[in-house]
C-alpha cells in the first residue's frame, strides 16, 4: 500500500512540474526571434544610410540623399519587424490551437 501511494505521489508531482514549467526551447526561440528582429532593423537602417551617402557622393546632393534613404531604411526596418512579429504570432497561434484541441480530445 505504501509503494502504491509513493508511486501516485511521484506521478502527480511529475504532472504538476510538467504543467508549471515552460519548455526550455520556447525561451530560446523567443530570444532568437528578438535578435533576428533587431538585426533586421539595424541592417535596414545601415543599408539605407550607406545608399544615401553613396547617392550624395555621386550626385552632390548632400545631405538630401542621406536623409531620404535613411528614412526609407527606417521604414523598411519597421516593416520587417512587424512582418516577423506577425509570422511569429501566427505560428504561436497555431501551436496554441493545437494544444486546446489536444486537451479537448483527451477528456
């Protein structure tokens, strides 16, 4: 009788731990997504600035080429971040929908 009780306690504790602990891979995925969004934004701004600087050097339109291309790079970076966030949200929404469906099937 004591062994059965110990087994049930261990099983209940394992189930409780599985429910309360977030999976390790989810935190790494979020961190990677954040770094991707930040690098996309910075890259777009830098590319815009370099293109604007080049246009100014070629055509002598200082500082208008730099300003215009820098603003375009900023806008592009924001659009990339929004698109990446939307894709991540759709993926997370699909995963959440699958969880709810699986839990409903088991009952």
